[in-house]
């Protein structure tokens, strides 16, 4: 599915919820994000203000 992102995202980054409602951001610390990951980025966005294709990880 496509998700709006904040901040730069690279292919393969784990994504979690952002402080901005309705957006996701790349995980910077995997230990702190344990249990809060919503998916994995399949596309990149260097500007960090667009849509990225994400693989949703159900838990």
C-alpha cells in the first residue's frame, strides 16, 4: 500500500508512525521501534514529503 512519509526514506527502511497524523517515518533505532513497526519501504523518497510503496507487516 502507499503511505505518506515525513523525512527521507530509503528502500528497505522499516517504517513507523510519525508525529504528524496520517504519516509514517523511517525507523532510526530498531531497538526502540520494536513492536511499533508498521511496514517496510519498497521505494525511496529523498525529499521526505511524498508517497512511498510499503509492504505492511501484520502482527
